[in-house]
C-alpha cells in the first residue's frame, strides 16, 4: 500500500484499471468528466470582470442568464450562467485536479531535476536547452489544443475517454482525427535516437 | 453535496493522472511517436474496462442512464480533433493533463494553460461567425454504437444487445492494451 502511494509511476495495468475506475465512478455519481469547457468559463469570468454587459441576468433565457457573445449565449445561456456562478461541480472539479496533481507529486520521491520541469528530455535532445523556445512551443501548443477542443466540443477527457466509454460516435471521430495528425507530427518533430 | 463530490472526484482524477504518468509530456510525446506504449496501453485498457462495466452497470440499474452525456457528431469534431492533435504533439499536454502537471510543479504547463486560455477565448469570439458554416454540419447527432437506454441519444446498432457491443469493444481494447509492447527500462525519465 505504501509503495502504491509513493511510487513515482504505476505500471500500465494498475494505471489502466485506476483510470477506468475514476471514469466509472464519476459517471455513476454525477456525470462524465470534461475539462476543456472550464477554460471558456475562466475566460468568461475575466471578460465579465472588465465588462458589465458580457453576462447579464435574463428571465427569458433558459438558464436565467444571457450574453451578447454567441458562444457564451449558446444552449440557453448555459456558459453565461456558469460564468456568473463559478462555484459549480465542473469548475471546482478542475481546481481539485490541480490539487490532486500537487499531492501526488509531493508524495513521490524527488527524482526529476529542475530542468525536467520545464522541458522533457525528448524536447531538449532535439531543440536544446533554451527555455524561451520551449515556453513559446507550449504556448502555441496550448492555443491549438484548446481552440481545437472547443471546435470539437470536448478534449481527451470528454471526447476520448468519456465519449468512447459511452461508445459515442463523436468520441471515436475525435480520437481518429487527433491521432491521425498527432502521430506523424510527433514522429517528424521529435526525430531522434532516444 | 455536489461540491463535495467535485472536490473528492477531482482530487482522485488529478492524483491518478499524475500517477499513471499522463501529466509528464515525455510520456505523451513518446507515445505519439510510437516509442513508448505505456500510456497507450493504459488508455486502451482504461477505456475498454470502463466501457464494458458502464454498460453492465447500466443494464442492472446501478448507473442511471440520465447521468450519461453523449456529445453531438458534426464536422468540427474531426477538424477540431486535427487541430487538437497538432497542439498535443507540439506541447505534450492536453487540457486535463496540463492542469495536473501545473499542480505537480511543471513550469511549461503554466505557459500551456495561458496559451489554452487564449485559444479558448479566440474560439469564443469566432463562434458567432463559424456556427452557420460547414464546421457545424451534422454527422450523426448524439449517437452511440450501443443502446444506452436514454431516449435523448440514438443508437447505431439498435438491433444488437448493448452488452454484446460495448462488451465486445471493451474486450478488444483490453486485448490491444495487453499485446502492445511494454516500456523498455531506459525509456522513463524518472526510473529510480
């Protein structure tokens, strides 16, 4: 048990079973896991902070809130409502995930050097030690990942894991599109021996 | 009650993502360049076992089909997946693993999140222009392969028992997980 908690990385079978249990547990107790929507909610909160008009109470809307922005106003103002009331299941879930990652990393033996927390080995082998280069790449990568997730309506959690678990067509389509590009790009971009 | 559940389940999910190595971009990139199948075995097994048990538990009434949430299929799901795949290969993070990695102290994950917030914001601004285009053209609606018992979703293989379909897919996924080659000892950056 002790080893199970402190070990730096689980083997694939324990990993797969634990991942499966988490996804079953969440759908049994509440609803399937999704993450990428909460990036929109946080953006909306920042936008709402600087503008009084972006989310307004509206009795005629299904959610009770509306927005002049078509995306926040989608599905009867569903996102507008969550921007106005961020203390809800999905938003808190994401912050709890951060805490979960923090706890897991604090419990594992100090193995990784500081450099490894900025760029993985596979990156430094190919692109060198420049931190600025890595930061620029992850920033661009993050932009593409979240833009793509929002266009697709979900990410690895919502589409790939939760979607394929429910045998949903959209989950399979998303996963096919993702791997069809990610595999050749990763092979070409990180060409090398290691 | 929901808030307590969100804290407990979110903590568990974050903990598990870190422990399985998914929050380490080294593992993601090496999976995508087909050098290390640890995460691919994990993902296949996780989806396979959860798919099979989900439909068993739906069938015997332990999980309520009202809890399910099936997303719509439209052209943008594939195009969005392609854009996602490009960014995923470059950065080595997806939205969930990026925020867990930030919690685990990775500095590059913070820049990933900032880029992600900007990407989500640009999409929020563009949605009004994009929503009437081919990107949101229907590709099958809220459809599943196996019958869920929830009338909001359509079923593609309605004539076959859902346990056979979901169980069959689940078993195939678990077999794939089993036969993919494992990690060679020198591949992990954090072998102790």
